[in-house]
C-alpha cells in the first residue's frame, strides 16, 4: 500500500518504468500514456471510495496461438499474454464487503457472509468476484473486504479473454491483501477457472486464465490440470518480421453459451464412449477403429470435433518446435492448418442455427485473399463470433489493415504486442 500522491509521483518520475516496460513492451517516452492511465485509475479510486492509499495491479488479455478447444480435454495449448490489460487501484476496506467499480459499469458489492453460488448472478461480474473470494476461503484464507476501481482496454468479446483477465486480477488483489502472496500464478489461474465454471456458469478450460496469469509465450500441457506442465518460449513476432493482428468481425456473442458448451460436451461424449473422461486419454487408433459405432452413439459432429482435437493437440508440439527453431514459415503453416481444422471439423466459425450470419467466415476469407499465401490466420478463441487472428508480414500491414477495415469497420483491426509479464502488482 502506498499514499496515492506518492504512488503517482513514483509513476510520473519513472520509478516503475522497468515493470511497465515488461507489461507494455515499450520504454522511455512511449510509456507516458501508460503512466497517465495508471495515475487516472488511482485518482478515480480515490474519488470513488474516499481513500488516500492504494496498490496498483495489472493483468493482461491473452491470445491463443495453438490448440483450439483442446484445454478442456486435458490437451496442449500454445498461448501468449498481450499488451492490452485490465488494471486496478485497490485497498482493503476493513469491512466484510467487496466493492468493485469497473469503469463504465455499475458498482458490484459482494457480502462475504454468503459465498455460495447465486443463480441470479450467473453470467455477471458479481459471480466472478464471489467465486474468486469463495475459492480463497475454501483454501483456508481469511478473506476481508476491499475496494477496487478497474479499467480495461482488453477488448470485450474479442477472444482476448477479458473475463479471465478480470478473474486473475481479482486473484492477485486477494492474494496480496489476504493471502500473503502465497498463491502462485498457476494456482491463481485455477482459482479464476473455478469461479468461471462454478459461479459464472461457463464450462471453460484453463488456458485463458493460465496465459493471462503466467505471461509471455507459453506451451501448456493440461494432462494433469492440477499441475499443468508449462514451458516458456521466446518469440517476438516483430523480430520475425510479422505483426500480430486481431480482427473484430463485428459478430454478436449473445446467446452463444449453448454453442460453446456443446463442444466440450460432444468431445466428452466421444471419450466416454471409449471408456475415458477426456479425449486426451483416448487412443487415437482406437478412436478410428470404432468410428462406425461412435457415429451412431455420438453423432457425426461429435466425431468431427474429436478429429479436430487429435489434430490440434499434436499440432501444438510442431508449432512450439518451429518457434524454438526459428522456423517462422513452418509455424505459420501449422497455425493456418489449425484454423482450417477449426472451420471444417471443430465447426466453431459460425453458429449453424443462424447460417446467414457468418462474419468470422468472411474475415477468414478476406485474410486468405489479402495475404496470398503469406503469413497465417485462424479463428481466434472460442469462436462462433468475435475475432480472427492473423500474422501479417510487416511490409503488408498498412495494406492489410486498410483493406480489412474497409469491410469490418474503422478500428476493427488491432495490432498487438506480446507481453512478458503475467499478473503483476505494479506498486
């Protein structure tokens, strides 16, 4: 905790620049907007809650690079933290109430005397706050109330996992204030997933929270989700001659929970038909030997989604090896192949209940046409709506962005940097 006036002086004098460079990938005068944003958050916190002391926190959004819908089947993924983040100024308040003011949203107040899941809170930020606090309490920590003011530039509905960033942010705040920072980046990610699964009501895997919490580029193997195997990979797209673009298709995420939930349900149905809980533990050869029976018992779409899992689960290893070997062309070939598998087999590019709306499909087609065999592209994140990821050669970036935004709208093509640090207490 630090006096807010002193905290702001530290920021403006460059006293936190080393950490900020790790968060945002720039240095010197280029850090000025980030310093000012943090100072503004501290001021808003003081104005909202009447406090004179605070701590500052940051958690990034994440981009999925390899392994689409493999994490919930105990598979492998390749993911990275990005320079967009959610930040918070926060302080304990000495009560039994958590108060979180997210910029642009109503104040959330959570009474810690009731840490049970509430049906009325499903799909709300309040559910995530209650769920994260509940999990810390279950782990034996004495949780108290705190006040937090948050602001985010993680694009909502972008596939950059704004909800996971928010969960991990809450975990970092509670860990700092009430757990003596005993929880790790990995366990904080697991706490966030618990909140999203049990309290928010979304059956997500662990990749989003893990990438946001750990930071950098990471290869993660979820064979044992309690102890995921995490390997860092050094990769800077710009140094390899590429820009990482996230293109917002403009499609609406509303009413897609059932479409998302059907993917793990169908994959698990195939696994259970072969005597296993998750596809990771199914022998691929046995899967193909049993296709006639599986088609009858599970349906063709479930079978196709299993085929995607086996392909993308193995593909992560090839992508990671290509990055370690500096073979950017091989990496981009695998990335594009992952996108094609998602479209054809996983079938998460559009909602087949409304086939007339295919914004993501259109953006993928535009990427293929504009890049002309260069770079790589794929559906980004959960799919059905939202965004497409493209690695664009730097000498094509201006053309790509201009032509893409002529179709998808001004400001829809976001050029991102990767971030070295995960969940961070800045000051």
